[in-house]
């Protein structure tokens, strides 16, 4: 009975090790850093939002300057 349990535990540990290897390969990025799917979307959302706000601020500054010189 003890020998059977040890064999079963070895099989389970082997399965976990194989799964860890698969996950590590799946999430490997070219630069060695994986942020995760949601973290990447979070970054891109706020990056684009920041660009839009920055562009809007530049536009409003230039627009108000144009009206003052008219």
C-alpha cells in the first residue's frame, strides 16, 4: 500500500512539473518579462488615454492663443 501511494505521488508530482514547464513556455516573452493579458490592456488603455488628453491640451492651448491674437 505504501509503495502504491509513493508511485502515485511521484506521478502527480511529475504531472505538476510538466504543467509548470508548459505554463512557463506559454508565458515566455521575448524580453523575459510577462505582464499578463489584463496588465497589457491596462497599460495600453491609459497610454492612449494620456496621448488623447495631451493632444487635447495642446489643441486647446493653441486654439486659445489663436483667439487672443485675433
